[in-house]
């Protein structure tokens, strides 16, 4: 009876220590699935941060464009005012312009 019990315990230990190939493959597959899940979560987090950054950049760009449009409009108005000043008679000199003929030399 002792030997039978000893053989039984030894047999259980030997078979319990060896792992079947399917169990190894299943464990590797579970590890792979957990890594895929981690990568998916990390990717979603990165995409969310990128979306926030993109929204921030677009908002800043739109505000800059609006500011530049207003500045451009102001500069055009100022340019038109300067053009009208230059074209008007008040911008001319106070003295009237007189074109004098060039005298001819009689003895060359």
C-alpha cells in the first residue's frame, strides 16, 4: 500500500509539472491579446490628445486669420486715404507750377 501511494504521488507530480502544448499556446495567445488591448488603449489615448492639439491649433489659426483680415482691411482703407490725398490738389505745392522754355543759344 505504501508503494502504491508513493507511485501514485510520484505520478501525479510528474504529470502536474509538465504543461501541455495547447495550454502553452493558450497562455501565449492570452498574453498577445492583452498586449493588443494595451496597444488599443494607448492608441486611443494618443488619438484623443492629438485631436485636442489639432483643435487648439485650428482655433489659434482661425483667430490669427481673422486678425490678419481685419489688419488687411485697415491697411487698405489707410492706403485709399493716402491715394486720395496724393491725387487731390491740396497735396500739391503752394506755388503753381510754371514750365519755362529753354533759351536757345545764338552763338555755338
